[in-house]
C-alpha cells in the first residue's frame, strides 16, 4: 500500500494571518513549548477552492488528543475549524499551533494554491527496485575566494568525464556576504567546512580540503570518490517528481520508492543558474557566470547542529512508496526562470543519515523513477 506524506517547506518569514475564520480567544502566551505535542496534518498543500481540506490532528507523545487540544492561528486567535478540517478560498500560507495541558506545539503551515498540483509520472517498472544511483556533490565556494577557480576547473572537467551522469552538483556560495549568489543558511557550519574551497559528498564525506592543490588532483579525487560511493552505497530508493509555480511558491510533488527496508528522509532544494559576478583568483571570464547556486534548502536545528538530510519519514518497507508535496517560497531577487530543483532522499546509517539518491527537476517538468538497464 502506498503511504502518503505531505510537507510544505517555508522560510521563517513566510507567515500569513488567517482571515475570517478566527474566534476572539487568544492562546499560547503562558504555555510551554513542547517537543511531545504536535499538530499532524494529513496534507499541507490544498486547493483554495473552499472544499479541499487539510485535517489537523493533535498528538501528545504519539497519543491522539485532538478532542482535548485547542488549535490556534499563528496570531494567537483560535482557529475556527470544522471537524478539525481547514479550508479556504484564498491562496496563501496559513500557520497553526496547538495547546494541550499547559503545553504548546511548534507551528505547522498549510499552503493553499489556486491551481491543481502537477501529476507524478507513472512508474515505468512497478516490479523493479533496481534504481540508478547518483551522489550529491556539494561545492563550498564564493566570488571572493581566490583559490576556488582551480576547483571550478576540476569540476568543469568532471562534467565531461565518464562520471558526469553519476552525480548532481550544488554550489553553496557561503564565503563572502556580498556575493550575489550568497546562501545565508548554516549549511557550511553544519558540514564543518574548515576553509575554502571545500567539497563534500552525500552530506557525510569530505572530498577535498586543501587550498593549495591543483585542478588535476581535485579532478582525480572527485572522480575516485564518486565511483567508490556508487560501489559502496548503491541506491536504496528512487525518486519520481514534478513541479510547477503557484503564486510566489514552487510546488513540488515527489514520490520515493524504497529498494530496501529502512528509515528515510526527504528534501527539496532550489538552485539558480546564470548568476553573474566577477570571480577572484582568475581572469577567465567563463568563471564569472555561476550555476547550480543554492538558493533554498529546508533544514532543522541551527549552526553546527543544522540538519539538511530532510524530514523524517519513518520506516519504508522494500517496494513501498511514499508521496510528498512541498511548497518552496521564492524570493523576489531570484530569477525563477533560471531555477531548478535538486531532490534528495536520505537513508539511515547507524544513528545518522546520508544522501542516498538525488534527482534534478526542471520547474514545470517531471522526472520518472530511473532504473538500471
């Protein structure tokens, strides 16, 4: 049986008030934030047609307490839900929290859209779990990084090498704040980047940290690590997805199919191509146009404790699928026509997670499960 999970990725600034559906009572001023109390929506992306609904259940330490809990809008007014169901005729984002026995939950956000979600492509080989595997190559760089061009040269070479189809690159511009591609999130801190340039694989392996090597060494190191990663940790899940723009958000529908039983997480990152800025350390103008630049990535925690491996999905059995819907806010400074998505599925290994598979997705396009021939 297919399991359904839906989750909306939203920035801290994306908070909307719920109009026309609140009572006069206030809540949450004196309540304690609890890690045990949770609002559990059955979906977090709905149509703004007044009929499509998200049902908000409340759990305390896994026990359903919906009947005794009170659900509030983000402004502290009590939410006027019918049978715990939220509907709206106005597209936008709506945040809720719950109180129970003197404790308060974290907020959850429902995104209402004015057009139907795109459809995920049908599975071309329903009986197979022999997925193509790709690794996530993270490049930590910046326009003021004088040593970064030799890594850029190595990655250019890698993109035309025999392993060019075996990885997906994301460039995290986190070196200098005046970089037009600058990413302000804590990804570099969570990856414990000791200096620039720096490369990692699958969020848990350091590839290269020396700042005085040449591009030939970097190329050989990258190619070798990618090949070893494919051999040592084959695909344990596959990805199918589609995406579209709705208002100021990118809506992503994603399906993950497990090849083996295990604990999984899932995430969606937004990256932008064609960002122009002069690059320190080189007069080669081809390096002045930057691509695959990270713009948005959902994470939990902060600083060195920030977790970018995705949202926990619990256990999936071999052959089991799980579907997800994501809503990603688009900043007005980004050129959405130059953006695409990097979708990750992470697998548990011991007490931690690593990125087990990656897919690239054009906004307005689709990607199917990809199987080995």
